[in-house]
């Protein structure tokens, strides 16, 4: 399988002496949906900036679909579409012009760029705003405009830096669907986000950057399997007077209020079926249930905390 | 990128630049036309007859080439400095930087945009001047080449200013404190033959003098400076500023962290 992005020993020290990246090695395979996670200032945006030629690197090599960013810059850049974190288009330009002009920078004839722009803007629900100045769009629309702009040259690798920040849940879900479809059609996607639910839902592989170092690079399933404890919150049909006694310290119950029960159990020793059997034995009726916390969030915090030690 | 793709990228930047300044024509085209009309009325019609002839021409005819050139210089410079800095400020310069468009195409696109605005305003001012005097055009191609080369030169200067600018104040300092004095002291309103020998020598250090006189030669057939010297100085500055602009863009000064 072809490697979409191959980063070797990437380092970046800014003029003020701050080292944002301390020698990162990262590979993203073609067709992957890859999550790049990290706290603010961890080095995600610097990595993306270097890959997309907006930040000069201090050392290291970057290959994009086999093209060396140093020696085959034009070919390497042609493979990438970038959706940056901040709105960075000319707010006074009409929406369609922003997308068509971006096509022009990739050498796409104006007429063809118009056709592509129409298709993309329709897919992203922006065609009705095509002739309006970009400053008149809502926050969610501006995010979608940046996605349309990044796709005009049909890139093989799409990099999204927090694409759903500040977007309402309905639009976020529709953007997820759009990105899933794009990935299914063959576009490799790298996503950074602070919504870990988003990363868990969309991505197959994950890299975690902390303080300029890649502290984790694995499959999403493999990572989640490392979580040895699951916590569920059960909404009960009738109030409980006493906390049910558990037979093992591998399963722990907490009564949050008379009708809300939290059960934490070790995945290796217990299954959710056994938890329900136990609740049945206690004549406890469950109306609904949910995960106490996002699993990836829990792991992320553990890994970052572990790196601090 | 192949040649056709590069041409498309260049054309895209140029069209974008032309649309930008024509969309805000009340800020970009109208003010210089009004200001220059006032120069024609005050210096040409009211004060000019009191001054008499200069270099064998009526005063209004003498200052007309200089006024047109002054307009071209300030507008070519203003277009590139405002547009490039605006792109930096809003972040949309990244649209070009992430694309495979080579830096020399980006430079050519912005400079051509500056030339387009300089020429548009220059033509508008020339049309207005016809209400006050008649255009002679002694050497048409000299006039055209000098004005285009001058617009290129000041577009390059505008881009360098924009690359270094960190605030909107920075894009006004050079035009106010450097460009305006150089233009006013560049022989727009007088012949340097009127000056003392010392100030004549000092004036020769002003590059604008060579452009104004080259352009005046194209229109009136008179100049304080030999024509080949005017071309030589303009070309030397273009090569110098063009080379430096490419160095800055390749290094990423002011546009890449």
C-alpha cells in the first residue's frame, strides 16, 4: 500500500527559541482516516503547517505520496488539500470566486473550476450563497466554504485542522457524513480535533502529539482496547434505597442519586451481559444507559498525564 | 505545473487583483483623478500662466507628464502594498502558498495587478488632462515603455514593503515619508536646470527624476536626463527589487513561520 504521508525526524524551532516539534516520525497510509490529537500547543498545527508548506521546518523529511517536499515541491503540494483552523479567505470576495480562484492556483481552467465549484458548493449546501460575500456567511457555512475550497483540485490527501470547531451538532453530523463519503471514495484524510467523540467516530488510526513528540501512533481499536475499565451510568425505573452489594472488587457500584446508578467494571473479567444479570438478580429495572465518559477522552488524558510523569 | 497551468495561475491572480481594485473604484480610481484635476486647475490654469514657459513649453504642458507619472507611481505602489498586506492580514495569502503556484508567478501576478491599476488611473488622468491641454506624444513607444517599467518598479517596491509590514501603519509610512517627497522632488513641477549646481547633483540621486524625465521625453520630446540613462536606471532598479522580492518570497519572510 502507498504511503500518503511519510514524516521522518521532523523538527521545528521557532525564532524565539521555542521548539514545537522534537523529531517526529509519522506515516499515514493511503485511504486512511487518521486522527492527529494533542492539547493546545502540542505541535499539531505546526506539523500540519510544515506539511502544507506554511511553516518552514528546522530539520527532517516530508514525503507526500512519494514526492519529497524539498525537491519535488510542486508535485507534493498538488496532492494536498488544507482546511485550516482559522477562517483565512478574503471576507469581501464572493463565495464562488474564492473556490474558483483556488482552482486557478492549481492550474485548473476557469470554466472547469466553475463547474467543480458548483458541484462542491451544492454538496455542502452553499450554492444558494454562491454570489454572496463570504463575510455574510454563518460560522458553519464558513467552515464548509473552506472544505469546498480545499477540494477544488481533488486532492489525494485532505488535511483538516479542527474543521468542526464552533459548529452546531446538526451541521457537524452532516460534515461527518460528507467526510466519510469522501474517504470511502479514496481520499486520505488527516483530522485534528478537540472533539474526541469525533475522532473516535470517524478515524481508523490515531496519533497523539504531546509537547512536540509523538507519544502514540496506533489503530483506534487497538488503542480503545487498552482501556481496562468501562463505566456506565444507568437511569433506573424506581428509586433505590440501598446500594446493591457486589461480590467482587472488579465491579464497583455508586449511587449518584436514588434513580441513577453508576457501574464500573474491568473489561477482562466482566461483560455488560453479566452486569445486566447482576442488576436483574437485584430486581433493578433499567430505563436507559450511557457511557460515563468518552472512552477516547479517558485514554487521551491517561496518555498525556503519563507523558508528564 | 506545466506552462498552461502556470499561465492559469498567473491569470487568476491578475484577474483577482483587477476585480479587487475595480470593486472599490471609489477608493482606488476616483480620488487620484480628482486630486490630479485639482493640480491641473490650480498649477496649470491659475498659477501656470504667471510662471510662463518651461523648457520651451507652456507650464501646464510641462507638468502634465509628471502629474501622470506621479499618479501611476503612487497607485501601482498602493495597489500591491495594500493587496499583499491585506492577504497577509486576513491569512488568504495561504491560498497561494499551499498551492503548487511557483513564487515567481505569485510575484508576477501581484506586480501585474499593480501595473494594471497604475495604468488604469494613468489613462483616466490622461483623459482628464485633455480638458486642460492637448496630448502631444512625440515618442509614443518611449512614453508607453517608460510608464509600464515605472509601474513595474513601484509595484515591486510595494510588495517588499508589504512583506515587511506588520501593521497597517507600516504600509503608510513609506508612501508618506519616502515616496511622496521623492515624487515631488523628482522634477514633476520644475526642470532641474532651474536648480543650483549642488541641488542638481543631489536631484540626480532621486530615481523618480529619471522616470519623470523619460516619460516627459516621450510626450514633449524634452528631458533633463539622456533617455538611455533613464532606461538604464529604471531597469537596474527593477532587477534589484525583483531579485530581492524573489529572495524574500523564497525565504518566506513575513509569510511563513
